[in-house]
């Protein structure tokens, strides 16, 4: 007994000192700051505050938009800036519904029609509303011969991001003359501030260009349309060291205020294109540009914005979780740390606002700038695990605002509660699609989110705040399941498309992941009732008790019931390997058999077409490996050699030539690494249970929460 006691004391002492190792957060962050020495269209950098972002090229402003359009476009986007083209024919969703049989019922779904007038209506409703590029702010610099510079004239580049202070800095030369730029985005308002230092100012060769585009309805686009100048208007009102622009684009109206400290003039070049011209007595020039849907644009100078960033970013980095991999001998450790630090910065500026983020955040438009609610989990859950729950709560609050719209959908289809949409703008109206309206795995998400908030802060106020969303979500889930008298089970019936979007909605019955998620989330909803002193909901419990078992063949879980060639048909081993999410994304429940899950994981690892996957798939597989006691495989998953698992030097998760950034990959990485470090419910009782215990990983961690 004495030996056992001494051993326990020894283990506790080791654990204490391991946890007590101090992380020098300033050093940790700064050693991962990106620096570039050339113009590369994939090496754009962004400043932002979660609701607004401004992406720049190597000059520190938006000087070469055409070149960067081929890589990471130079965007100025907000969560309030949306635009719709005129709708003279009055297209509405009632024109693009298609009925599908569910038992004896005929249920309408919003659908993307392939031809005729319905196609025109579908396409209009898909691309409107779209997120609006608020305006380009770049340099106009001329050479000694009077010609405008192009990118080949920009030499001796030092372009870097200081994440600790939120500053982008750029230094370069034009014909041996130095141009220095310092740039910040205000952390409380939708504003950028910049300071320029250069002899080119005194030589009259440097101007600041402000160029305002029309709205663009492109699917994946930088959203710059300068080809329709007569479709929008810009009114300018000059003031003392400031100018206010009123922008009107059809039914959209917003305001832009530019202000400066030194002497300058404003020139109108042509429609929607203006220049701020610093007086030639200046060697340096600072200015701010703010954007607002109202004519009450703020006016904060460069120094105030710089101080605002210093305070806000130090607060961000000093609070919440931190992980330090310094001293690790695994050759992948420093790269993992780099990805983790940059992903924290990117998700803070792109994904922490008052709306669920689009998959390209506030950098450029994907899917018209709309956001995908099944991806909200991947964008946001990490904020809570890293103990920054307020950054996720911002967008969680949006669900309450669309309850009437979500209830309208559920009512039209004959269901109870609320049916959350898939691809939406802020109004919560479902976009027509051949896939989106049939997805269901976004439905349990709000219950999962609410539980994360409660685990982080288990107080009655959290229960009261989210109970309506939890209960209405559970009501829909229970009514969606249909009883099969021949089996005695409740099914998740067609038409539906599972998270692995490879399947025919009319044939998909009882997808494994969705069954497991239904079971887990309905149980959570019951717990919420009990915490609030309420009786269990009998209907929910009946579904929980009689939900169909997860389909199995040859001792592995199938994507859905009755699929016979699930792991041999090339079509079915591409896209998301969501069967691994049954245990990984989700904790173990009574629906999941560990031995079967282990065989399923091994099958997926062996046969999957990893060249046709998405950025969040690798963190999902890593989480599954960790829960199954395969920490080496978890690391291997995070570093799988696949194009969609590429992380650029600026930290962005690259997918394809067109989709050059993909924030669900960054968010998924942060969730997986937090889980692997802090553990999960039922994790092995050792430090960092998701990492190999092989002596190669030296980890310091602070203030992380375990995953459910």
C-alpha cells in the first residue's frame, strides 16, 4: 500500500509540474508570424474583427486586385453588407418547390430546377442575396517616367503579419525609393487605418485609390464588378480632412468615410473611383476608412486604432487556451504549432462575428457569400474548447432570429418544431439546391452547441437562454423520424442526403452518422428538460428507445442502410468519410459498438479516396483515431498528404485552384487538437491522450476544455 501511495504521489507531482510549465504566449505567437518576400497571389494577408475583414496584397493595401483574383482575392467584406439584384419577375420560393413522397405524405422541398423559367427562378434565389464587396483601397504609384507601376516594379519586399498586435506591415521599393505601410482593422468598428511613409509622397507619385464596385452574384468570386457603372451610384460630400461617400446599389445603401491627419485633397477619377492625394510636404501620411450601413461612420485615427488593436489582441492571446509544442522531436510538431496559431488568428477575424461564417469567411465569396449551417460546427465549436465561448455565442444567437422562418419550413412539410436551413443569407431563407434542402445533419447542431456552452458555464441562465432552440430543434427531430411497424423501429427516411453527399436522396434510409447524432442530441435535449426541473418528453424518449440500429455489413458500419458496395464503389469512397464521425465527432453512445467502429475506421483508412475529400475530413478522422486509442493515426490524419489538407504560409487551408481558402478546415483542426490535448469524456487517464506517448511530443497546454 505504501508503494502504491508513493507511486500515486509521484504521478500527481509529475502531472502538476507538467501542467504548471509556463507558456510564454508572446513568444509562442510571434515565432509563428508569417513573413513574405515576394508577390504571390496565395500569400495575401487579412486584418479584421469577426464582423469585418480587409485583405491586402504585398503592398499592404489592395493595389493589385486583378493578379490576386487568381489566388486569394482582395476583399473588403462585412456581416451587414448584402446586395440583391432587381427582381422584376418577383421570383419567390413557392415557384421552386418540388414534392417528394414520405410514406403517404407529399412534402415540398426547395429545389434547383435544371431548365425553363423554374431554372431562372432557382438561380435568382440562389444568388440573392449575395455578400457585397464594400470597396477596394489600394495604391496608385507612378514611376519616374509617369507610368503606373505593375507588380514587377515592386522590389525588396518584406510583407508580414504581427498577430500579437493585429498589424500587417509592408516595406518595398519602387525605383529604389522605400514605401512603408502599417495597417490595422479596428476591433470594435468596421474600419481600417493605415500609415504610409515614403519619399514618393513628397515627389507627388503616390496616391490612395478608393474604387467602389457593383454587386456580383458569382458562385466563388472576389465579388468585384466594375462593368456596370450605371447600375449603382456614389455621392461624395467633402469635409475638413474627411470625405463621406454614400453608396446606393439597388435596394442596398451604405456609407464610407475616409479621414486623415495631414493635408490632402480628394480627386474624382471617374464614376465610383476616387483618390486621396497627400500634400507633397508630407513624408508620411495616415488615414482611416470606415464602413457602415448608416451615415454614422466612426472617425478614429491611426494612433487610436493602433492602440485599440494592441489592447484587444493582447486580451485575445492572453486569455483562452494555449498549446506550445516547443522541444518536441517529432518533425511535424513545429508545423502543427504553426497551423494552430495561425488558425486561431484566422478564425478570430473571419468566424467570430454575429452570423455563422461562410466557408471563405470575410475574404471572398463562396456560394454567393452565404453560409452553410452544417459547417457551423466546424467553424465554431473550437472557440468553446479553447475557452473563448463568447466568440461562438455571437453567431449562436442568430438561430433565435430565424426561428419564425425555420418554423415556416417545418410547418409546410408537416413537421413539428423548426427545420434549420442549409445554405442561407442572414434572413434564414433556404437557397434552392439539389442537395442542401435534403441535408439533415445540421439539425442537431444547435443542441450540441448549447451543451458546449452549458458545460463551459453550467448555470441556470445558460439553460434559459438556449432552451427554446434546444426544444424546438428536438421537436423537429422527433417528428422527422418515422415508425416502421414491420421492424418496430423509427427510421430516418428518404428523401434525405447524408453528410457524405454522394447518395441519391430517394434511396437513402437510416444513414449511420445521422442515426447516431439523432440519438445523442435527443438524449441531450432530455437532459436539458431534467436540468430545468421538467419531466422527460415522452415522444422524444420513444424515438430514443426505438431508433433504428446503425446499419452494419461485414462487421463495419455502412453509410446508410442497404448500401451493398459501400467500400468498393469509387463513388462511395469519396467525399466526407463521415462514418468515422460516429465516434470522433460524436462521443460513444449505446448506439455504437467499439469493435465495429474500430473495424470501420481501419476500412476507411485503407480504401478511402483521400484525393477527393475536404479540409475538415482530416481533423474528423483524427478525432476518431484518438477516441479509438490510435494516437499515431490521429497525427497521421492531421498530416495526410492530400491537396485539401494543404495549409498555406498565411495559415489558410487550401482546397482547390478555385477554392483557395476553406475555414472549416482551420476550425476543425483547432477542435481536433484541443480534444487530443485536453481529452474527452471517457478519455484515458493520462496527459494529452490523443497524442502518441512515445517521448517525441513535448507539450505545454493551458486553459483547454475536454470535448464531450
